[in-house]
C-alpha cells in the first residue's frame, strides 16, 4: 500500500484531498498541525503533503527535519500565498515539488505519480548498491548474464510480500546472499533476521534449537531458553539446508507455518509467533517427497514462491566477472600483483564446469595467489593440475579441501609431473627451491607422525 501523509489546517481542504487520494487507492493519514505529528513514524510514509503556513509554524521549516528522519520521503508544499521566493526556498530545503492553492487535483495526481516513480528509482538504486556491498562482504558477485538479471527482476517483485520463499540451487551459488538481499528490502527489514543451518545442528538438538525448551525439560536444562522461531518473531527466519530435517521436525515446522504457533520442549502451552520463513536447499525436494524423505504438505507450504539460482556452468559469461572480482580481492589481501592468465589458460577456465560454483572459483583464485608468483603470466600448464579429473563432479576434491591440503596436493602432483625434479617443480610453482624443500620436509614429518 502506498502511504501519504497530509498536514493541512483547513479541515475541509484536507477532507477533499483525502477522499480524492483514497479513490486512487492510496492510504492517507491527515493531521491539522505540526504538534500532532510529533509521535508518528515518518518512515511509514512515502509522500507528505504539507501546508506552508500552519497554526504552530511554517511547513517549509520542517522539510529538512522530515527528510533527515526519512531520506526517501517526498515532501510537497501546498500554499495559497506562494510566490517564486517561497518555491525556491522549498526546493532548496529538499521539497520534491510546490503546489499553489486552490489545489488542481489533476496536477496533484501528476505530481504524486511522478514522486512515486522517483521513489521506485531510488529503491532500485539502493538495491544495486546493496548488491555491491553484499558482494564484497559475502564473496558473491551477482553477475551480468541475462539469466541473473531476469532472476533479480523476479526477486524484486516478491521482496516486499510476506510470502514464504524456497530458494534452490547447487552448493556455492549464493543462496544465503540472496536471502540477505530479500531481507534487507522487505517490510521486516528492521526486525530480527535469524539464520539456521539445519545441516550443522546435531539431530538430537534440532527441536530445542528451533522451538526452545522449558527449565527441567531434560537433563542439563537448568533454565528456559527460547528457540530460533521465538527469536525471529516479527522478523524473518532463514532455514538453510532444510532438506536435512527429519520428518518429525518437519511436522512441527508445518504447524508453525499453518497456525503460527510453536511449543517449547517440556511446555504445555503454545506460543504465537509471526515469522516469515525463507528456506533453502541444494536438494530436489520434489524428488525427496516422492522418496518419502520430505513431507508433501510442508513442501507446498514452503514453495509459495521458488527462486532457483542457476549454476555457473549455465551462465558462463559470468565466469570472467567472478574471476576478476576475486583476483582484485586476493591481490589486496596477499599484497601481490593481480593474476594474468594466458589465453589458453583463460579458455580452460571458461570451459570448465565449476561444480562447486562461485565458492570453487573463489578457492581456485586464492590458491593461485598462495602458490604462484603472480608477477608471471599463469599458463594452462600451470593450472591443469587443478583440473585433472576433467569436470567430473563426483571426483573433484578441491572445493571441499582446506588451503593447506590443496597446497600439499598441488606441490606433490607437480613434483610427480616433473618426475621428482625439485628444481623444475619449484620453477613451475613460482617458489624458491629452499621453500619447496622446506614444504617437502614438513610433509615427510607429518607422514611420520601418523
């Protein structure tokens, strides 16, 4: 609903404006002086129609105060005493427009529609700015492919609704970042945002984590504790990897979605909660339903709107964008020159399927900075060791390994490639012979301790 605030001391004029705007499907609140609006929340309004002269002050003198509270509020000044000087002062103070009395309703409607167009544009710009900021924080770039632009367009349409969302996609595509983006621009943005990784909680603790428990409910329950749903009341809860929940917990979650109530372990009363649920999974829940691993009724409750984030192999034009993004990031982190790939090396990267998606690209770029001298051009022969398994997802190990494990594997594979020649191995890796010898002794020592 579009919300308009009217501050007008002429009650008859205010009544006419309210009636006209409500017919245009706007929600309108009317106040007759400045004192009466002291306790209202200006962030609840999009547009303020303010009389220039009010019983307890000038409306023009409040423009800056209003905008300071709500930077996106469009203030339209109304006056029967208007002249050019008043108009200039109003606009310099931050007013969106200036209308003379008696109010021409057609002109007013035009100004309001124009104001909403600007509001939408500002919101879109804010969203784009947020994506950039979140990209930096979350190691995630949105990409520029048409498929991703279309996806963002869909997300923007549902962002301000309270509908449950199911975000699907393979591991590493950025499901949590999309969730943060949705939360940031939802009606609940100022309310709690609780993230739960369902796969990370031991099965015997899931119920107590989600729904809480009462004192004495079980051994060790020395005091009552609210669950994640209670903590998310009035806000949003993100259930990541929801496909990992047991059928028993699924039935309890269904009750929350249907009735808006939870029951702590050991309690004999229900607690009302108002929570928007966003769930994510890398599983095919429809298949899990057929197998009996996931409740059909819960699936339909969650799947009101489905956002499916495509894997990177389905939008290859985004691969160079991600590589460049992480290239700049890790050059700064490791205080090294940015990586320069030869043409055949870049072609190899563009044709690789990246089963670990964005996360795998990030790990790949970082290990190049760790292992190689980035002052030299990185050739296909330098990086082919990372792609020995030729795109076989089930055999690809690196995306799940630590950086120390990756480093060890690359060094040993390169040493094998050069048939034990340490000088050639060190040269290929861009490290000194002394460093290579130190690393090999370290691996021998670790092997001896096992």
